[in-house]
């Protein structure tokens, strides 16, 4: 067979409408003889990812210019590679860089986790903060803060245990000779409210200092972040992001329905459990590092999907959109009120609430769960 791109064809994962010339030109199928690889190339998605990556880098560097000691953008770029004035390098790399890195990495983790769950359940409302995983991680971390039950584990380990326990509870309760996306969502919403109530009780039970610390963290906050929060999150992303991308092909077959996916050779329940564990790991460590930053996991994949024009939330574009949302919201939170650094979760909540309302209206008009 020729290794040149084959003729244009409509992807089976796109909607069932007949292919228009515009839709056909939005991607190209290709097949190579050496190595034996075939797939779909989407110029629009590649261009979007390049634009989002550039915007994220510029916003990341711009955020490092703000502080009690203003630094020029060019000096920030030089300081990132270890050149320039030693004082500037110290301020950028030791004082400001950890905060921005936590925002960047947490935004990526939230968004990719949301993309996984929304694709798996075929529902735009199925984000980790809607089905209880974020709340479960939050309850575990607050319990460690208020009751001192951390056992030396730290917030990352507590967040992972809380999110994993919540995910297993949701999965077990949704099991009925298998699981479906709708059962996971409905049971997840109930579990989320249970975890929220437990967190409120713990905050009310704790002393003033513990309650203030828990409340500040629960809003979603990047203030005072250090390398202790950056390192575990970076390691987890280095492991789980490739896993999420490798699950992409199998994940998209689930969009065709369980029966069709099974007919194509996909082990539906195994893939669904693998996606669940991958998403749990991402959301748990992001929540433990930055707090439960609201609406990023819900909104970022949907924004990326609309911008890319795909039938599912694209993982890479979703990750970059999530990073852009968190970094941009943090910049607004730091500059909106002079002399005050608001928690980033307040800004993402204000910006994400309209997206949630729009999704609810859209789902209601469609007459289905998405």
C-alpha cells in the first residue's frame, strides 16, 4: 500500500449527518507503510493546540511579572532559563515559579480528567466536580486538617485516598451487571452531596485555626504554593497523561455505545475502570495541590471541543484550555482588588457558572443527558 495520505473520508466518530465539503476538509485520514500506522490528521485541532500552547506560555510568563517586585517580561523569560540578574532569577524561580507551575499543572490535570469522564459517559455534565470525586478528595484533606488524621501522609496522599474511595463507592453503587454513564452520574451527584455535607460538618467541628485553613483551601487557592506541591503533581502527570492519551482510541469507541464497542473488541468494563482510575489520580493530586478549583474540569473540555469542532473533548486541547483558564483566573484574582489576592476558585466559579447554565439549557433542549 502507498504511504501517502489516503482519500478524504468521514470519521465514524463524527455525528451521523452526511459529510459536507467543509466537514470533509476538517480532517485527513492517513496510512503509512513504515511504520505501519494509520489515523486521522485534523489540521484545525493541531492549529488550535498550537495557538493554545502559545497563549498558555505567554500568560504563564506574564503572570510571573506581577508581584511586590515588578519584573519585565523579557527578564522573566531569561530568569526561567537561569540567566540574567541573580536577584531576578531568585525571585522568579524560588518565589513565583512554584505558584504558577501548580496553576499550570493543576489546570491540565483538572481538564484532562474532565475530558476523560465526559467522553466515557457521553455526557457534558460528567465532570469530577459533578460526580463527587473532587468532593471526596476534599473531605479527606479537610479531615486531615481539622482532625489531624493525616498520619504523616500529606495532602496529596489524603486527596488520592479520598478520591479513590469515592470513585470505588460510586462505581460499586452504579454496578448492575455492568455500569452505564447515566448511573455513574446520578449516583455520583448523590455521593457528592454526602461528601459536601461531611466536609461542612468537619469545618464546623474544627477550631478557628483549622476551620480557616480548611475554608481557604476548599475555595481553590494558589497562594503560598511551594515546590512541595509542584513535585508530586508533576510526577503524577508524567505518568498519567501518557496513559490518558493511550486510552484515547478505546475511549472513543465507548461513544458508539457499549454493544458496538464490545463488537469492536473493546473490553468495555475494563476500559471504563481504567479511565476511572486514571481520572481519579489526576483529579486527586490536582485537588490536593491547588484545592478543588471549581468548574475547570467541567468547562475546559467543552470549550476545547467547540473550538476544535470534534465529536468529543480532545485531551491535548482540553489540557491547554484548562491551564489557560487557571492561569488567567489566577492573574485576575491577583489584580482585580489592589492589595488583595483572591482565591483562584472564586474567579473560576464566576466564569464557569455561565458555562454550566449553558450546558444545562443545551442538554434540556436535546431532551437527553447529553
